[in-house]
C-alpha cells in the first residue's frame, strides 16, 4: 500500500524503539494498530456508501426510463383504442337502426323478415 520494504520497516522500528523506549513501545504499537484498523473500516464504509449511491442512481435512471416507456406504450394503446372506437362508431352510424325495413331496401330482391309472433 505504501510501498515500504522490509529494510525500511526495520529502520522505522529501530527509530521508534529509540524514541519511544522499550516500555511504551507495545502500548503505542497497539494504539497505532487500532487507529489503522479504524481508518481502514472508515475507508471501507465510505467506499460502500459511494457504491450504494451509484447503484441507487443507476436504479433511479432505470426507473425513469421505464416510466417513460410505460407512458409511451400507454399513449399508443390509448390512440389505438380511440382509433378503433371511432371506426366502430362510423360503422355503427352506417348501419341502419334495428327494426326498420332498411335491409330489404338495401338488398334488392330481399324479403323483409316477418314480425316475430308473440304467444297469447
């Protein structure tokens, strides 16, 4: 990580032994180790938070694109339904009303159906 070789590490250990002294060196080394561990955990937490935020941002982008797609599909379906409805209304307007003698007039030589007989 810091690109420190074994010989450099030994020089640091000897200087620390001389400066700190043999009585306090284990306690200082333990404290430095704890602080280094805390620093690593903090860095890992920050990395995971950043990763989570990036994933959340990607999910938000995906959600907005899916919502746009759904809106466009909904609009096209609504347009098709309106188109089919208007065609059906045109067809219904062209067909004569039920109960008139229009079928015999519409088709030459056709005989109009007799009125249904109602039981007494």
